[in-house]
C-alpha cells in the first residue's frame, strides 16, 4: 500500500472545489509497485510536478533547458535531476533540484507533496520518478529565477490542456511556424517511434504547443499521466501507439536484463540502489546506498 500524504485543510481550501477533487484523486492514486533494488544507483532521478491554481484552473510549472547543455538543450522539462547519495528519498531529490534549478525555497511550507507516480524511462535509460506537489502561495512564483547554465526559461501550462489540447488556446502560445512550434497542427501532434532495444516495442511521442518550446517526450508522458489521474479522464486523441508498453513492469524487466548482460561482459558489478518500494506509480521512498 502506497503512502498517502497529508495536506492541511487550510491548503486545500485555497483551491476551487473542482481542483480540490483533482488533488484528492492524485492523493489517493496507487501507483504500480516497483522494486529498483537491482537498478544502478547512477540511473535514478526525480522531477517535481508543481501544480497550482491560476484563474480557477490547475497549472503546472515547467522550464526550458539551457541551450548550452549537451543533453536535450532548449527542451521543456520539469525541475529535477539525479538522486544524490545524500538525499533521503526521491521526494527530497525533486525538491532539492527545484531549489537548485529555479530557486523554490527548500522545505517551503506552502508546497505540499501530493503523491509520486511510477518511474518513467528517459532516453538515457534514467528511471525518473515524478513527485507531484501542490503550491498554495503563488507569490513565490514571482521570486523564481532560472539557474544560469541549467535553465533558460520558467513558464507554466494548464494541466487539463494535455488531455484536451485546444484548451490551451487562451494562452499566449508560441507562434506557429516559429522555432518553438514548427508543426502544422494547432495544438498537438505525435509520431510513432520504433524501439528495437525495448523488445521491439513502439513509442508514441506527443508534442504540445506551449508558451515556450514544444512540450514533448518524457515531460509530456508525465503530464498526461498526472492529468488522467487528476481529472479521472482520458485524452481526446489516441494516447498509445500499437504495441506500446503501457505499464512499467515489462520495461524494468528488459532494463534489468540489459544491466545483467553489461555486468557479465565487463566482469564488474554496477552499484545498486537500496530502494524501499511501494510507491504508487513510482517510488515512495528510495534509500540510496551501495551494495558491495
């Protein structure tokens, strides 16, 4: 049974009845149980999915990565990064990274952990655990500052618009035909990608038009999952490609088989994380240590 995080009634009273229902669904979410004990420590990460109410709607905080970065320059991301050996769990990782990347105060009294989701796999084979949080003091948003060399821009996007993309029409979206939205579609498009290394499965890459660069890949996947839980709804478009792996268990099994092969070939043992699992859609607590 996954942990349910307590949120003060005074905090829940600061959002509309509809958004409160969304937060309660997220709090009650029971993610897929996973055991990451045998996965390499240096391949674990977490991101902060920071939700807040703006004009009666739930919005989410996003960033664009600095264009000087080697990995995914200029792309949209959540605040987040790799688990550090000093982090008590993935929740601490997410908040620590948010502090380092955008200046969200550490242990901020008005940022309330709502839930964690199951891990998602990045192109680098990082396993990324989303930590969903509710922000109830919006004044802190005006104090956030991009970390030079890491973050280029901080922006927000309406959460429900990832289920029904035209809902983003009222936002000041990037112009069509610009480098931020090069696609012909007005709000959303996708393409299917074959993944021979992942049991010959197929992956559907979703792209959403935003006020910054296109929201896509891992970031869009996490947003869709968060919105589906929050609004207890489905997308207005086809979510998955034919043959796409929809749960995490088969993905983890394939990754662990690859790790075992790599260890056998190299004749060494990769450091493993000691992970307490029982996280709904993710890790509830990850205690990072090295197994000899």
